[in-house]
C-alpha cells in the first residue's frame, strides 16, 4: 500500500474502555475501514478517502446506545502517507517462546526458529505483537499433536498469523474468515508469501460461513461480545473431541465465556494469561 489519501474518523467514547473500543471496532469493521487505534477517550478509524460514507457510519454509530455507551465523532482528511514506510518503522520481529518467529519481509539476518512466519501486515490486524495473538500462537505450539493432519479454522483471521502457523505445523487444511475485507485479502496474500497457499483458504464474512464445513481445531481471537454471541455456533461446527481456543478478552470475563461454552457442550481444559488478557482452551464433549 503506497501513498494514499485517508480520512481519519475520531470517535469519542463515553465512558471509554478497551472493551467498548473493541465493540465499536467490531461494528465499524463491517465498513471498508483499514485500521483502528484506541487512544483514550477516542477510537480512531482510517479509511481511503474515496470509500468514506458518512451516512453508513452514522447508521452504525446510532446503534451504540444498545451497548451502554455514547459516541460522538469528527472526521478530517489526512495528508498522503506511505503506509509501507509506517509499518517498516513500527513492526519489530517477535519470537513466541523461542519456537516461532513472526517478522516482516524487510527483516533480514534473523536467527531461524522452528517456525518462521513472514507477514506484510498492510493495514490489517494481527502481527503477533498483541498479547492475545501471542497466547494463541503459544496455544497452537503447545498442542502440536492436535493440529497435525487436522482441519483448522482461524475465525477473525486478520493477517493470518495463526492460520499460517497451523499450516506450517502440518495441519491438513486451514480456513480463515474475517469480517474485514482488507484482512481477508491480506490473509490470502500472506498465506502465499509463506508458501502455504495450497493449504489455506480465506473468506470475507462472519460465523454464518461456518456451516460449510466442520473442524478439529477452532481458533477465535475476537472481542468478548462476539465470542459470547458466536461460541454456540462454533461448537456446532467442531468435531467430537475437537478443540476450541478463544482469546480477545480480559481475565475477569473468563467466567462468562466459560459459562457460555459449557452451555454449548464444550468442556473447560485450561487457560493462559498475559497482562490480564486471557486465552482459554476448551474440548468438545
């Protein structure tokens, strides 16, 4: 992505919390926004100038009262920015537990680990730096036997870090789904960049796409409210004795997530935490 004019939409959230920002991000992702940053008390959203639709944004924002918070927004035209240069300055390599390296294509001379993933993140989510993505990578690495030769779903795939790792761990086939079209395209490109394009299929959409197949391992790194809504659907698509890994929420939300999962026929196995973020492993009964 080279120089391009963007609209920055700054949405004031009252009361502000990361959870409220995550909810708002999930809703606005239905529109062709390419990047989001949460800076208390704002969620800042970025979209190409020619794709900006003020009326469509107003429709989504009008529904936020149902979530218990208020929003006000302003928008302004940003000067043309070379986003590739921005990513190069911000994206540093990361190593997960010494076994998996996640880097950009411009990183050279790094020490090889067992699994090496190259990501051109563009404006999509999921470079591995967030605690939740890190824990989901760790969960895969700790469950290698459950992944090898199996069917894997990466729900909310972002840049496809998890899907690519599963493919490199010799999953038989991996599906990636993201509601953000930019993320779905980025996932497709990154799968091919890592030479696992024949194993990974990516789609733009939501949980309604899941009925096409069933899965042995299901990965969902999504915000709390979406998980609560969709875990019953996930469970219906997971094979008996299959695994569900979920993250994207705080430790204090864990009882709620566990309760929903148990009601959907899933059994709590274990959990992981980093900086109050949580990742839970469930098994299908």
